[in-house]
C-alpha cells in the first residue's frame, strides 16, 4: 500500500462518504421516529398491512408478525437502507475510485509515479473498504441507539450486529464488483449508471424470488438472496456457508482485480 | 549502458498498429529528438517506456531496467512531461507538487523554488484555473523535483509563449549539463534541430531514420536557389538528384540530393546572375524522408 495515495484518495472520496452516511442515518432516524409514533397503534396498523395482497407483502419484506417487536420493525426498513442504499453507495464508490482516474486522464500522472500497479489497487481498495466499513458502523450504531432508546435497551444487540454484518458483507461485495468492472473496462467512460442498475436488478431479482418459487433460478444472480434476514428466529447468528459465499466471491473479485490491472493498458 | 534501449518493441491495439519493431538506442547524457507527425507512434512509445501500456512483443530497457518487470525503478529515475497536462483539478499547484514529491520521498527544496521563480508559476492557484501554458510549466517543474536521470518530454513546448520556451530550454540544457539524458518528442522540427544531438524520425509506427542531426542534414538534401539573368527562361536540369523545383519570375529554387560537381557543371551553362546553396531546414529533410518512404511503400 502507498500511504500517500491512500490519504489522497481518502480525502477525495470524503464528500461522497459524508453524503452517503448522512442519507442513510437520516433514513434510519426517520423510520425509527415513525415507530415511536406508531407504537401505540401497532396492532391496528399491522392489521391494515395484513390486508395488502400476500405477494406484495413478500415483495415489501413485510410479515404480519414482524412488527410485534422493534427488531422486526427495524428489519422491514433495514433492507432499504443498508442492503439497497448501502450497496448503491458501495458500487458507486468502487467504480468511481478507478474510473475517474482514466476519465479525467489523471491516470497518466498517477501511473508515471514510482508505484506498482498492486500498490495502486491496494490503496484504492483499502479506501473503498474503509468507507464501506465507516458507513456500516455509523448505520449500525444509529440503528442500535434508536432501537435501544425506544425499548429501554431491551434488545438483542448481537442479532442486530449479525444483521448489519451481513449488510456490510453485501456492500463489500458490490463495492469490489464495481471496482472489478472498472478494471475490465477497455475505455474510460462513465459506468456509474450501469453499477446502480446492477444493484437495482439484483434487488429486483430477490423480490421476484420471494414472490414466486418459479423464479428460484434467479438466486444465482442476486447476492441479496444470501442475506439472512430471519432476525426474529431463535439461534439467529452467523452461518458459515453465507459467510463463505460473501467473503469468497468478494475475495475472488479482489484477486482478479489485481491480476487484470497488473497488465492493463491505460488508454487515455 | 544506454539510457534507453529497445529491441523490436511493438504495440498493437487489436488490429491497429501503435508502433512496429522499434529499435532505439539513446546514450546516457544525450539529448535525443523523436520526431514524427501526429499518430506516428510517439506517445505510444513513451507510454510503453512508462508502463502505461504493455508491449505486444519485443522489449525495452531504461538504464538497464526492463520496462515491464522493473517499471517502478524506472519511474523513480524518470521525469515526464506529458503532451496534454491533466492533473487533479481541485488541487492547488503547491498541493500537487507536494503530493508528487512525496512519491519520490523528496521535499520541495531550493532547486524547486528556483524553478518556480524562473517559470513564474503561482503556487496558490487551483489547477482548474490554470491556462494550458501554466499547466505545462507545472508539468515541467513536477518532472524535475526528484532530480531524474532521464527526462521524457512529450511535445513539451506546446502552450508556452516564446519567452517561456526560452526559459524552458535553458532549464533543460542546464539539466542536461548536469548529466540528465533528455528524450524529446516533438513535431516541431526547428526545436529538435536547435536542441538535440541525435534524432529519430518515426512514421506510421516505424523508425525511418536515426542519426546525428548533422549527419542527417549531410545525408539529405541541399536547397539550391538560382537567380537567372533572363526572365521567364525555362530550364530543365538533367543532373540526377533534382527533387522539387519551384519557379518565380527569373528565380528558380529546388532541393537537390546528388553529385554537386555535376550539378554545378550543368548550371555553369546557364545565364546565372546569383546562386545560393544552403543547408535545408529539418522541415525540408523531414518532408523529403516522408516522400521517399511513401514512394518506397508504393513500390
């Protein structure tokens, strides 16, 4: 790693991180604030929601029994702020970190410094990891504090931690996927839109799988399916195979990013 | 040891050619001109030296370091001025120079302040606010802060006004006097002519000639200008080697590459008032080479 490059990239992406974190924290605060006002009428609201067609409930990740606890309520919205919004932020940052250098033609400056290609990749990936970790930590702390305050700290913090760790791993996957796509690019062009489409499509596939069993084959195309959202079940915790899927696929993308970037022609 | 040495270095972009079997040898301490028109392969060659691109075949060495395997060592001892300067727009000039210096583990010393003063660059301006000329000055300064052994200049004077060009050449000559090898890529032939010891001409990805500037001129053509006593006299020279003839009133001018004695014998038969035989400019040599090569290619 090159500390000079790492610090520079950290500074360069700080604004994106602050905006991303602000939006997600605001969203958590808004939804949890909503819970405080709904708490007294939760049974009636839950009944109202139960009249929504079953497939829509599944698509919206809502189950009738879910809102009887704060963690169940948190889970309904968690899907939107960490897996979805966090993944959009992660893929955006993953793509931007490398593609901006080629797009703005600063790659010529960077690559004519005494750095190895591996140092460049590692420094940028560490910045990506640092900000994804930072965003997830802030989201976890905000969620934990909100749930804690509402329930007077009668919550299972470990379950919340496991849920957020899965969210973090999903964000890491999309971050390195964005980075890997940029490494493969032959020409400098904006693909941030493509990245966002990838995240949204993956989420959409997951939704379809939840609605109908006929589309189970799509589970190979969406990492959302490998999130464990059963936070209300007993013995909720880390499952080795899920961790292997996330860490393994992200690790492979990182490995191939290093491999391809070592011999990549920079076309400016 | 050569500062730059390539062996059949080639680069293709898919089916399109970049450079083909480039064999170059640049001696340490030399000022080496690399000339050719746009698209000839000059920038591709430089990008191969800096490992921005990887060769399709062949090899290259800079101070005995392999351009593919030891590129980090090469970049430690090379300064580079790109043809188009693209730096981080949101940075200030001083920030960029400090950022660049940290990669080489050097500080901005008196040598640096001297360069800034000579080139009259405002360190507190944002890069996005710099004109093309000022960006070029910045590129020149950043290429020299780590005291490189080899300076690679890709069209370095574009955007600089004549006074700054003079300062720039003074800086480069001083660096060369201190032992820095200069690789000077340009399509402005007069610059190369004034400045370089040796020159290679590249055309369509191939080196068409490499020589000392003086030998190149000797081998090439002479410009012969005649003023005749009689207006509108038609002359038809038979001596082999007359390349291109221009006529205006009683004046004739042509490029000549052949036996000068034979030409003078033939000319002595004509009513000549004034004759002027000069060394051609590099511009003329360049055009001559291209014409020759194009003819060869067609044959």
